[in-house]
């Protein structure tokens, strides 16, 4: 037997597995790396988060990705080259992280790589009759990562979800259900990434009632306009730029005037829709193109909070009272977090640290969970309807040799 396949079989049969989860989101901050030790699988999964770090992208890396990111047209050559280049870069970052932790590749059983999303195209968003299907694209080739790191790699998780009838995002429901369900309270696991999303976990622990949904922008518009209006900054530090402004009600109403916010849950979207062009069109409609930078950021903050509130009320009705556990980069923006808390006054808030997972590590951990299930689990269906996680295992396997 191929020795790499033999190792793969041993890893799958082990009572515990050490899996390194990788996540790079739409904010393009860098690569999150979460070293997870798993015992068991499925509802019996037990997780120990052994190490976590974020290795920031150099500005050159961000600029290369932005040349193809969420654009209707881009250079096919650039996209092809980036797919291999990002895979190799992530492989090197894996080695850098392991070295920093005093570990060798042989100390890790597998890598779970999300890759770098460059375009998300669910059918309800692209509406192209000649392509009656959902699609998404994450670059960072798993074979390049496996060869560079020397580790068995699972990657490209979203494609199986789409092939089995889903939209490819968000996939958080699977890991959230296995790791964070409670028999004593209804929970919302709120992730404030570039696009905000949440997973609903009912206290009944009924897997059919669990779902994840995107709700609209998290940080993506804030970061885009900070880069444009505040040279030298890539995000709003501590939310202070937005805190200095006042939200404009006319612009906020125009931003919320989109069918996405009235569409049934669950749903998915991305910066392909909610980008700077969307904001500028809303400014034109509301005669607010001359807003001061701080007022624009204050309005975009209110927009993110309002999208979250609307989706939570869609899911749970008026005056929702579920416990909210926050993760993602947006939780470090106190202005945004305060706006969200004020919009959901009956919901107690905490971050996922109280559930045993550092909030910055959560998304990387969730892809490690998917890899653990692919290696050792059995197919389990989560949720129902359009965003159901089908009873399939996700992730393509790349061997290092």
C-alpha cells in the first residue's frame, strides 16, 4: 500500500487525532491556524484547542488577492497562478507555525484548509438562467499545501456541500452543533467576519432545527471604506473612527432596501453583493454622497447591526432571548459590538471563550471539525431546507507525496 495511504488509514482509526485547522476569511487579515486534538467524532466529539495563532498577510499578499477577489472579471492567468501560490504560501505558514510551537510536521496528523474565498455565487444571487446551480471558489491548492508542508491535507470543503444540494456557505452549523449545543439554553453562535453569520442551536438539540445563515455585512464594508478614507489603515482600530460619527438615517434606510434582507432564512451572500459599489449606489439614491467619513462609517456600523437584528428576529420572532456567543474579527470593534447588543437588548452576550474555544480561533477550529468527521466520522445531516448540511463528508484529500 502507498505509505501515505497507509498513514491516512491509521489516522482515521486512531482514538485521537491532531488536526491543524486553517482559515483565511474575506477580511484578508492573514491565516488563522488552530491546532486541535480530537477524541471521537459526531456527537461524541471532544475537542482540546492546543495552540492558536494568526500569521498576518503582508500587504503584497493582500493586494494580489484583491486583484481577483469578488470581481466579476479578473485575469485568468492571475487566478491560476494565485491558486498554486497561495497553496504553497499556506504550506510554508503551516511550517512556520509548527516551528514557533516547537513541533514537527510528524507531530500533526492532518491539515484542514479552508483556502481563500475569491468568489461566491449562489444561484439566487447570480440569477443566470444558463447556470441553474450554486457555485463558489476557494483558491490555495491542497496539493501544493500538502507537498510544501509534508502533511496530509483536506481542503475545498464547500464543493461537496454544493454538489449535494447546498449553497456552500455557511458551513458553521456542523461544527457548532457538535461542539456547542446545550440542553439548557437556545444559543446563537454569531460570527462577525467580513460577512456576518450565525448558527441557531435550539436547547432541544434537534439536529433538524439547527441552521446557519448569513445576515449581511460584518466588517467587509467598514474595512473597505477605512482603506479608502483613512490612508494607512486597513480597519477601524477599536471602532474609534465610527464612534466619532453619527449614523445617517436616510442612507441606512437605502442600504437596508434590498431583497436579501427580506428573503427567507437561511440564506447566503458575500462581498460580491455588499461591496463599495452597493454603498455608493445607496448614497446616490439617498442624496448622501457628501457624508463625512466618520458619519459614513457610523452608518455602515449601524447597517451591520441592523442586518443582524433583522435576521435574528426573522429566526426567533420579536424580542428574541437566545444566548449570543460572539466570535470573529468584528468582536474586537467595540463600536460595532455595542450597536449589536443595543439592537438585541433581551439577549445575553458573551464570546466563545466561555465555551472553551478562543473567539479568534473558532472558524479555523470548525474546519478542523469537518476534517475530523471526514476522516473518522459517519455522515450526519444538520438542519433542513436550502442551507441543510447534507449527510455527506466534506473535503478533498491531498497526499504529500
